């Protein structure tokens, strides 16, 4: 009888040995189906909008034309600028202040003198016009963009459409050094022509030569939708996107909105929420046992000491953000009236956002990475278009709806993603955290040097990383 019981017990265990895995596989299959089916339907609603001050006409009467555009200037415009520069009121800087109090006023005197006496806006307008510019009306406002096609495409080579999106306080001009590397890589020794791009680079509405929205509520979702419509109007059904700063959030929203249209997302800044008990515990453990929470050695080096890099440094650099996210028009009015104030406000970001150590330099280290012509050209784009106020409002529109910029993180990004992590970026997000949102990271590059304005400062490094990413996606 004992033997019989043992035999039955053995038979039951054998059945369980078969049934349990089978049941597990069944449950797993259901779970997998639920996850994948959920992935397909969990997207950001595209919605619609109208940003003109006029009433929306019937859809069949909306203007969908694409019109060539040329940047122009006049002697009157330059005379007005010079008159204002001549009235600059100098405030002596504190001894040893460098850039710790903001833009060093003694160095600002040098910048203003160069701007007034040597900077040639006519010449820079010619530089800006070297690429084809266009306007098209989408949702009631004129959208400005440049569209650059490769001059030569090897036989049988597919040209990859690439949308480049800037942020604040940058502009489409940030990409002028990287565009030839992407559209004619073989001519610049980057590859043998196996990856070549057709580049579309728009101005965010309210920035530069894109018309500003006339109604409240224009945020990154509205921008993403408009840029999808732009690419569709240009005839692109599938394309790559790249962005940093606000551009990162916009192109991420584009992938969350219409994932079937975005072949891949490349970013040089990641927006991921850092709140929550889980993140706090991982942050504390990561300082001592980084491997336990999925941090690499390089993650730990860039992320710690936590308070210094993620609290003190961020607080020091984000004063502008609190103003622009609450009452942008107040400061904006002053900046729109004073070219010197505008230059100081914008160019200061190109100092410490490029390299945190530039805080200790009297000239902010600005000319070690950029030329004054480059920096002032970006400022002039804001000045001649009076776009500083609407560009600052963009913070109000986004932060008032989503104070932590994390609401969209609940919608995962499943399209292939490439991330270039530059060491001098304002904030660093470890790969383990980025994977909470970006579910399909194909490439992750710890860049050797460079900061926030990657395309402007390190165009070759960024171009190489974009190419590496696209090459890998195309092989999948």
C-alpha cells in the first residue's frame, strides 16, 4: 500500500510537473498578449487645434501650400539695433564674480562693442539663407522650416528623412554645422555613403520665423501634432526624429502619438521623472552598490554626488525656468525691448550649459566653444522676429499642465531609440531609468565631451552617433 501511495504521488507530481509549466505558459501568453495589445493602443491622442486669431475656415479651404521663404534685413532694422546698443547702460561687476552672478558685465561690454562695430548682420543673413527656407500654414499659423536634400546619392542608396528639432534658447541655426555632415557624410569623411539623410529642420511655433500661437494652450503635444502634419505634407510617411532640450520632448511625443510613422527617435537629453519612493531607494543604494540598481560604473560617475549634481547645480541653473513657467511676459517685455538684455539672457545659457566649469571664467568660456558671430546670430534670430516672449511662454504652457514634465511618461516609447549622453548636460538620467519610458533603446552612447547644445558645439560627434543609430535600426 505504501508503494501504491508512492506510485500515485509520483504520478501526481509528474502531472503537476507538466501542468504547472503549461499553466505558466498559458498565463504568460495571456500576459504577453495583454502587454503587446496594450502597447498598440496606449498612445497619446493626436487631437487637433487652431492657433490663429481668426476663425477656422472649412477644412477644404485651408491653405496647404508650401511657400519658399527668404530671410531679409534692412538698413532701418540695423540702425535701430545700433541706436539701442549705443544706449547700453553699464553696471560694474563684482570683483572676482566671473559668471557666478550671471553674465559678467565687463565681458558684456566687449560683446556689445563687437556687436555694434564688427558684427555683420547682412553677411549672417546670407549664411542663414544658404539652405532652402519655407513657410506653410498648419492649424492657422505659418510654420517655418528648412529642407535640405543631399546633393548626391549613390545608386541604390535609400535617403532617410530626418526631422531635427531645437529647444530654448536655441533655434534652427543650431543645426547649421551638422546638416552638411548628415546630408553629405562621404564628403566629410564620416562614412562611405551607406547612410545619408534628407534633413527637415522646423522652428517651433513662437520661435524664430515660425508664427507664434495667438491662443493659450500651445504645448509640446500641439507641436508634435503640427510637426507630424508638416512631415505628412512633405510626403513622408515614415521618418527619423532627433532632438535635445524641448526638441527631445517634442520628438518623444511624436513617437508616442504616431509610432508607426516614426522609424526611430534619437535624443541628446532625456526627460524622465525622478520622483517616487522607488527612485529614492535606488538613488540611495546606487551611491554604494550601483550594480544592484542597474547603474553602470559610468552612470554612477555622472550621477553622483547626487545632491551636488541633481539638486544644487540644477537649482543654480533653473532660475529662468521658474520665471518662464509662471509669468514669462513680465521679463519678456524687457528682453524684447533691449538687445543687450536679450543677449545677456540668452548667451549666459551657452556658457554654463556647455560646461559647468565655465562658471569660474570671466568670459564664461563662451569663445572657447563658439564664435561671437555664431552666438550673436542666434540672438539676432530672436531679436528681429520679436520671438523671445512667445518662446518663453512655451514653458508656461507646458509646466502649467504638467509641473513635473512626467505625465507623458506613462505612455511608453516602443519605437527604436538612440540616446547620446553628453557629460556636461544639465541633468543626467541613468540608462536603467530611461528604460522606464524608452522601452526599445537600441544605442546608448556615453559621449566623451560636450554639453547641452550638442549639435552646435559637437556636430561631428552627434552626427556620428545619429548615423550609428540609424545604421543599426536599418539592420534590424
